[in-house]
């Protein structure tokens, strides 16, 4: 997945605080979320579980999608997550990360 544009949502837990972002290095960005490498919204609210992501071919459409999702109502974001991840499993485990407690 290196250098692949990805829109993603992390959460503090099931139905918890949500963070929507975009990156070209999903494993690297999830590592940053998990280690709280940067102080900010996701670190402050514990948004370290990858609950949804969408791969894009180019960065520009990914950025547009991220901005649109950020404008959505919370219920719409939850519906998006639960459409493909109904139990809010931490998808970072599929990328080789250890399970979170």
C-alpha cells in the first residue's frame, strides 16, 4: 500500500470519536495514530483504531472524498463504517499491526 492514496476513518472505539483523514502511506499513518506521534485531535481523543478505508488511484480524488466525508453527519459516517465493518474490527491488524487492548 505504500504511496497509494487512501481515505480512512479511525475511531476511539465502537461508536466512539471518529477521525477522517487521507494519506499516501496508510501503514505509516496508522503507526502515527497508534503512537500519538503528533499532538492533535486524534491523539487527544484516542482515535487509533482503523475502522474504514477506501483506496484511490490518485491523490486528488482522495482529498476530495475526504473533504466530503468530513462534512457528513455522524450517522452517515457510522453507516459507511458499518456497511463493511459492522463489528468495528480494527482493520490495522490486516496491515500487520498488533491487536489493541
